[in-house]
């Protein structure tokens, strides 16, 4: 039986790969994805989740934006590593679905 999870991430390249691996694992059932600020700003990480799930044809998975900044420090993004979008490099499709506005 697969373990149901909600994946909270800040998709740059590392979390994009984590999302692919979680979705491919027979041991996990991704019930929802939330995105938070981290590798990039919250609007960009949310868009990256939507773009990745669109690429993977998994628009059936609910997505919601999470924390807009860390609780204990200022937001420091990693655009020097992940680029201006947080996922610079690969050509990703535009999202074909929208995030949810309400709690999951």
C-alpha cells in the first residue's frame, strides 16, 4: 500500500527532481503539492510546481501556495543556482491548470 503524502517544496531543479521521483515511486501516493518561497520567490515556485505537473500530465494533483517567507529569517533566494525562474534551462510547458485558493 502506497504511503499518502503532501509534498511541500520550493521548486528549483532539486525539488523538480524530487517531485518526479515521488510521482514515479510505487511506495508513495502524492495527494497534493504545496510550494513555498526558497529557491525563488513564492510566485515563481508555485508556477514551477504547475509547470512540472503539466509536463508530467498530472494536473489531477491539487496544488496550493504555501509560506511566502521563512518563519525565522529573511528570504534568501538561490537565483545564482536555479536562475531567474527557479527552473532556468529546460523548456517547460505553460501550466494548463491553476492552483487552489483554499486550504487542501
